[in-house]
C-alpha cells in the first residue's frame, strides 16, 4: 500500500506548475498575454488609459477577483462551487431587506457574512457527508439561493445606503485610479497565495486534488478540509455580494447573476486544472485580470455584449484544452524518445 500512496503524493507536488508542451508554464503564458493586451490597449484603444476607465476596469473586475481566491483553492482540491453568484445575490438581497427594516449597516454586514458561511456549509455538508458530486449540488443550490433572494427582497431595489459606504465601494484613492476596495483585496490575495503555496494547508489541497485516497492514507483530513473550503468560498461570496451592492449602489435579488461563469472561466484560464491538483494562484489572478481587461477593451471598441459572452465561452474551452494538450505533447515526446533511443551495444565477454 505504501508505494502507490507515495507515488500519488509525488505527483501531487509536481503539477503545481502546468506547462505548454513542456517548454512554458501555462500561467506564464497567461501573464504574458495580459501584459501584451495591456500594452495594445494603452497604445491603440481610445480612453483606455484614463484614470476613470482604469478605475472602472478594476472595480468591475474585483467581484470576480474576490471569489477567484477561494475558488482556486476549491478547484485545486478537486471540487467546484457554481452557487457563488447566487450566494452573492442572496447576501445583497438580505442586506437590502434588513436596511429597509431599519437595522444599522454595521450590524447588517456581519450578518450577511455569517449567512454566506451557512450557505457554504450547506454545500460542503452535502458534498462531504452525503458523497454527492459538487457540480450537481451547487447547480441545485445556485437555483435555491437565487429563489430565496427573490423571496427576501422581491422585485424591489434598495439604493439609499449610507454615503460613506457607497464612496468606499465605488470611490478611488485620491490622485490615483486605484479603487479603495482594491487595497483590502490585495491583502486577501497575499494571504491566499501564502496559504496555498507556503503552508501545509495548501500542500494538503494539492494532495487531495491529485489523489483523494492517497491524501487520506497519509493522514490528511480530506472531508474536514473540503468542508472548510466550501465555507470559506461562501464567506467570500457573501462579502462579494456586499461589495456589489456598495459598488453599484443597488441591492436587488438578481445581483451578480452569471458571476459564477466569469469566475470559473478566469480561474481555468489561469491554468487551474478542472480535475484538481494543478495550478497556481498567481495564474488564476492573471486569468481574472486578463478576462476583465479583455471585456473592458471590447466594450470600448463597441463589441456587443452577446459577442463578449461568446469570447468568454471560447476562452473557457481554450483554458481547459490548453494545459491538457500541452501535457499530451510532453507524454508523446517522452514516448518518442523512449522508443527511438538506440539499444545499448553488447559488452564484450572474455
């Protein structure tokens, strides 16, 4: 039993840096594409480089960037959560309903975050305790949470939140194009990178994604860790719902509709393997801002919203196929070198 477990955990440590044809890491390719896109946009797209547009780009990308942090860890561990947009919408709906009932905003926000943890725990318990597939579970809860949000708030739109909170959600640091909300996001991103790539928790997530059985036999608490990641994803989704309300100055039950597609597309575009066990958080962040920059650029050059959805779908397919094709090329080259290697000459005998 020990030999297969050791082999599986060795594979779990290796794929953190997916490559393209054995020559270039996929996340490096995505980072390079982001730089090229930024250079082209600054050079050839009118109004892309002004402070207002850059602030708009970052602010619109932050909801995706927030959820991408825990989603990356969840996908690395071999799971997925498609209910994140609905949790964000439910958080915003509860925020609007409680504000309408006269509750203080300082009390509402923590309650919304607790609600997000509860939603994440429901997802996690269904997956880890009942053994249900996370894809099916979160498709179901995606619809359920959105329906609850509509029950909570109905078709109303709440807009009269305290101005200082709205300024934080949509304002930017004086003299710069950087939104206020980008600062706490950067802190969370640094923490997430350290957790995933420099702690035992991160190594355990990669091991679980590479081989759940192997991880279990070396003492990793597989179910508990996955449950914690679902709860964390719910928490950050609820935080994203609060930010969405403050950024767009509107609480509606349909806030963040379709956000899950953008998050998954960005994470997979950044090189996170859908099967788990491979990828880097830096690549996922690069994928988020590549997708956000591309959408912003297309809007500035008057590409229709429908065409932008098509581009997002194509990028999602490419992001899944690219690393897999690269690994197949590596294996084919290895087999070719093995079969074409000359046989050793026989040694002379006395």
